[in-house]
C-alpha cells in the first residue's frame, strides 16, 4: 500500500499483479491497482482530470491523461472518499507508476494532488544483485 497527502487529499494505492490475465511467454504482464481518494480537509474538492506516468523495467515511459477516473469526476465533500480499481499492462515483468489528479476547490481554483509512486512487481522479475 502506498499513500500520499496533498492539500488535505490523501491518495492511497494498492497494486496487485494479475496472474490470470498475464502471459509471460508473450511478454504480457497485467496489474490492477485500487485507489482510494479521501478528503480530510474542510472544503469540497472535485476530481477533474488524471495524469499517469508508467515506466517499464527498460525505462520506457507511457503517459496517460484524461478527464476524471473510470468515467467519473467525483465530488468529495469533507470526510468523504472515493474508491475505484483500474489496471495497466506492461511488456516487462516489473515497472513503476506515479501520477496526479487535477482537483477543483470550492472557489474554482484548480490544484494538483500527487499520486504516490508505486511498484508494479511480478513473480517473473529476475532479481539482479548490486
């Protein structure tokens, strides 16, 4: 579990390797990640946009931008949280993801909430000693 708080918005991510959807012989590895976004502040915050930076074990980077998450732009009142699950494939047995959400405050101010960097690990990654 990975967690980070920005401006009273706490983002917690739990990644899971999906063995049943992966095919190591075809260099196809799939992870799900569960995200909880919690408003611990005292004003409403609405998630407007998302940004993901996905890096595989060869250092190749894929960037994803879009409106909302899983087709929603949730409004979080103080004390409320929103959870969703999504996923990502890679052609390598490990990687790392990080990102951010663009949030809108009550006065229309847009601000960035960071998503903590989290590891995408599979049992197929070959450990290399330092």
